[in-house]
C-alpha cells in the first residue's frame, strides 16, 4: 500500500497540470473547458489533502467531507467550502450535452458557458487552489517530501 504522502503528492502533481491548463484556456473561447479544468484541479487538490489524512474516495462531491476533516486547519473554511461546492456543481454539465428533457433545448456546454462563467470559476479556483496548495506544500515539506514544481506553462496555446 502506498503511503499517504505519496498519494497526496501524486494528486498534487496532477492538480498542478489541470490548473495550468485552466490558466492557458482562461480568456480563450473555450469557456466550458476552462471551467472543467479548474474544477478538476480543485477536486484533485482536495483529494490530495484528504489523502494526507488517509482518506481515499472516488466520489466527486467532496466539499462536506473536506470541511468535516479540515475544519480546524483553515480560518476561511466557509469560503473554501463554498468555492469547492460551486465548482462541483458544474459536474458533467461542462463536458456533455444534456438532452434528457424534451421540454428544454439541448444544452451544449461549449456554446452555453460564457466568458463570465469561466472568469468566475477561475477566480473561485484561484482562492481554493491557492489556499490548499500552500497547505500541502507546507505539509509535504514538513514530511520531507515537498512537491516538485511543475514546469512553466507555454506562453500560449499552439496554433492549429
């Protein structure tokens, strides 16, 4: 069985990748994907924190569990939980067309999310991601296994 800090570090590394992709997409016309990647970054960094407490879950809605486990660790827990929850609410909606209700038009994420939606998600993600990353960097450093920084992102997306 892998140690808690190894699992936490793996989730942190993957969250860094997703967060950088969200940053690259932010400000482009790919609003739904910006939201998706910032949500994924936050979900993975929350799972990194939970892993440090030997909690493993495949669930995607983690705000209540995170709050219960880490209530004493963050002064701004209410803000963090609100942020995590707001990103979780996007769920599959950012990736898949929704067509189950014939009384409603088909929801097409890439045409329905706006620049404002993506901007709000990024601002929320910055708060949550920043707080949890600082916590994890310290916690992993205290354990003698500081997370390795990800390489800097390219300046812009490549032309197609």
